[in-house]
C-alpha cells in the first residue's frame, strides 16, 4: 500500500484546501531530533532537506540539556 484516502479526507480537503500547506502547496514537514551530540548536524541536514520545523524530542523538557540543545539549534540553523 502506498497510501489511503478516505471519504473524510476528501471532505477535509474541500472545507480547508490549504490546511497545513506551505506557500508552494506542499504539506508542511517537521523533523525530530534528540538531545544528543549530533542534534545540530541532524538539524542542519533537515533544514537543507527543506523541513518547516525542528522538534526536540525529549521526555523532560525542563532539563538543562534540552535548553542548551534548543539554544544551539536556534543559533545555528535557519527555519
């Protein structure tokens, strides 16, 4: 199977045709990175690939490692 389209999907497209699409009509895409040593490299590669958002995937968002990872990614990438 490549994909699945339901009747409900067709109704949603008719009601909100531009929902979650960028200015080129493409679906928006996000990439998740962990709090690891290669988070910056993963973020840069994802940005080059054309993602619309970077998400830091963690169970404990208040930790120092998460805050530092966010600062480094924000400072060194353009989204």
